[in-house]
């Protein structure tokens, strides 16, 4: 159990650490991607604005000096650095240009015609590729050309194909994501190793506590037996006539009985933790065992006028540890009787089960257990109603031991309960123990 406890805690710590690292890396990669995008966009935007101003000034100069003729080879050049411009008048006539690539020029001219580029603003346009997936990225801006009278009748459109830059940025992002994934794997492995080392002192402390519980439980059995024997001798001593002394002796005897049961339960728990508990399977009639165990609880049930029904069960032969199954049934029936009010009913019956298995239920009409407490009833020392449990001599170990017995037999135990309507414990066991 300790191994499972620490192993589960270690896995949870590793998982939590991994989740934190995933979130951290995702945020980091996202921020870096946006930072690269901002850096590329801002620098290219500044370049476009400067180019647009230069072209607009050149056009303004040529407008003021019409005697200067433009060289056709210059007017119709195609840039090698992916930078291009087009100059249109207000009637839509093309006056000057440095052509864009033939792949994107129709898209550029269509964008200009639709006036999707505002003056003084830089926009990033996406042109879908022919295959529907790849696309070109173009940055564009526009600026008006002033005349002598400060009026504007021409517009300069300047743009740049930044597809390669965006593709490089995306590849860098993918590379960062891949490196982040590798870093996450390394971090998870390191976290798993470190969490294991962090568990070492906890394991040592737990082992010492467990060993102490086992040693103390074992050592307390002898003195408690001596005290119990002494109390019984005093209780039967005819020379003691004082009612007060008799009550004191009776109280001592009751408390020693409670302590003896607690020590016995602690010893079972300690042996379970140390893997000392062994199953000694043998064939026996489960129905007879249930009926005998229920009869043992009848005197306690009669005190509260509770009906215990466990007779007439069909014969069921199983292969298991008879003493441990007897202890299991005793714990469940005793628990049902304790938490059932006067005039209630406790019954044990079989339920349908798969072939090779047997399932029985211990049902009571007691106080019931709230849903939020049902998952905790098998925890050690957990008691739903602490005051009531203390009054009845409960120590919170019974159901934990019952669960351990069921697990030793590779079975299952579950609970169905509703406040004020009672509780049902379902136990499923194999009819044959596997070697």
C-alpha cells in the first residue's frame, strides 16, 4: 500500500510539473512568435513608408518638370528585392511602376482597384496559393502625390513580397515548438527523478512510523492481556462489595477491551503494510460462515431490537482464507448493527454475479452516509460521525481492514448509501483463488 501511495504521489507530482511546463512553454513560444511578427512587420512597414515617400517626392518632381522624360527601361523595371510600386492618377490610369512578381501582380492590381489600401496605413495582405494551402504575404501602403497647388491627383502604391520572411518566421516557430517538446520530455524526466528523491525522506519517515505502529501493537498485546486478566479476577473477587469499586473495575475492563481491539486492528494494518498478511485458501461454505457470523452479532442486535436476517442462504462453495472472510463479514455486520437505530433491520443476501464469482450484500436501514463521505469510509481512522463512533467504540479501522481483506482476495468492495435510508456494502469475490 505504501508503495502504491508514494508511487501515485510521485506520478501526480510529475504530471503537475509537466502541465506547468507545457503551459509555460506554450506561452513562451506564443510570445516569441508574436515578438518576431511585430519585429518583422514594424521594420518592413518603416521601409515601405520611406519608399512611398521617396516615390511620391520623385513623382512630384517629375510633375513639376514635365520636360524630363522617363527612361522606359526604368519605368518598366522589375525589382529584384521584392519591392514594387505603382502610380495611378485619379482616373485609374497607370502612370509609372516597378512591377511586382507575375505570381502576385494580378492580386496586387485587383487590391488597388478595390481601394483596399488606405493612405498612410500599412496593411498585410494574404494571397491564397493555387493549391489552396500555401499563400503569399504582401505588405502595402499608399501615399498621395501633391501638385503645385497642394492638390493631389495621383496615388503611389508601394508594396513588398514578405512571404519568405513569414515562412522563415513560421519555420522558426515550428523549430521552437519542437525544441520545446524535447525540453518538456527532458524536464518531465528530470522532474520524475527529483520527485523520487523528494519522496525518500517521506518514505523513511513513513517506514519508521509504520514500524513503530507494528512494534507498539505487538508489545502492547501482552500488558493488555495481563490488565484484562487482572480486571476479570477483580470482577469475580467476592471480597469487593463496594458498588463504586465494581463500577470502576467494569469500566477498566471495557476500556481494556476497546484498547485490545484497537491494538489488534493496528497490528493487522501494520502487517498489511509490511506485506506480511498472507492468504491461506481453503474450500468452505460461504453461506454457513455468514450465518454463523450473523449469530455472533445477535446479542448486540437484540439490545437495540434490531432484526438480523442471514438465514436460508443458498449453499455457495468458495476457495478463500476462511478466517479473513469471517473477519470481513463480522466487520460489515457489526458496522451495520452499530449504525442502525433501534427497531431497524440488517440483512445479508446474495446478488447476481459473473461466472466464477460470488457477490453478497450487507444491507441496513441505518443512518446512511452522505455522498461526499462515501469515498472516504475506507480510509484509515476516518469516521463519518466521530461522536457516535467514539460512543460505540469505533476506531475507524474496521472498513479499512475489510477493504484490505477483499483486495488480498483480488475482489472488490463498494458502497451504496443514502442519508436516512440506510447503507449497502457490496462484496465481490472469486469462487476459486488463482495461484
